[in-house]
């Protein structure tokens, strides 16, 4: 009866987080670019 049981490796239940990683990276890039833009505006005045 133990022959039919599957071993759970943990990778079956984990969701794919590639899209989340890309979204967070793009959002971080936008924040960094806007921060440097405001900093350049502050320095130029």
C-alpha cells in the first residue's frame, strides 16, 4: 500500500513568482529614477 503514495518535495505547491519579481523590480526602478530626478531638480536650484 505504500507503493502508491507520492513523496511531497514541496515544489508542487509553490507558486511561480517570476512575474512578482519582475513587477517589484520595475516598481523599484521607477522609484529610483524618480528619486534621482527630484534630487537633480533640488541640486539645480
